[in-house]
C-alpha cells in the first residue's frame, strides 16, 4: 500500500479563505457584528434570521445577537 502524501494545511487554508467569495462573506459577517455593537473577543455572535446564504441581508431587522451555541445549532438555512 502506498503511503498518502502529506497534506499542506497552510496551502489549503490560504486557497479557501483567500478566495473572493470567502473574503466577501467574512466582510459581511464582520459588518453585521459592527452594526450590532459586538466588539472583538465578545463571545456572542450575530445571527441572521434569514441567512446570507439564502438571500438574507445585514439590515437590523434580519439580525439578532445570540450565544454562540444558539447560532451554531441553527446552522445555515434553518
């Protein structure tokens, strides 16, 4: 059996997180955090009632501040 080649995690990370789509998504999430008054290091997260991936927006009507566990349980599109 041939050993698998070693994965280059740094390259995989850079290739994924450096794409224009990921940069745009990160900027939208950061804008929502700023709009809701969350500072860097705050354990709370901003939940999009209608997710950005499903056509939601960053309007204050679509945002709410929730605990991380609440937001992670919801996931995208639920």
